C-alpha cells in the first residue's frame, strides 16, 4: 500500500508552547490544498530528528483569548477560497 503524502501550509502561527515535551501550536493551516482551518495541534520529534504531526487538541481559555486577539487575521484567512 502506498504511503499517503500530506502537505501542510502554515498561513498564520498564533502561538507555540511546549506541553509534556512536545510542541503545541495554535495556527491557521491549509492541508493538501484544501480550505484553510484553525487548529491546535501537537508536534513531536522522531528518533531521527524529524518533526512529526501529532494529535489535534481542544481549545482552552488561553487559546480563546489568543484567537480573539487575532480574530481579524484569522477571519481573512478562513474566508479565502484557494484554487489551484
């Protein structure tokens, strides 16, 4: 079975924190050329030093405040339609 390829374009990095040894990012991204989404996601480093995508996480109160503070930028990115 062929390995699936995923591409992720970060359109806006809102916040980045370390949680339990992994990086957690709040960001607006576009996966595989689909419409942009707002996400909070965990990233980890593999044994060979490569950054790997982890699980999506839920928003907390601090995330909500960061989203409110960046709302205009986020809305503009989420409203765009990307066509290739």
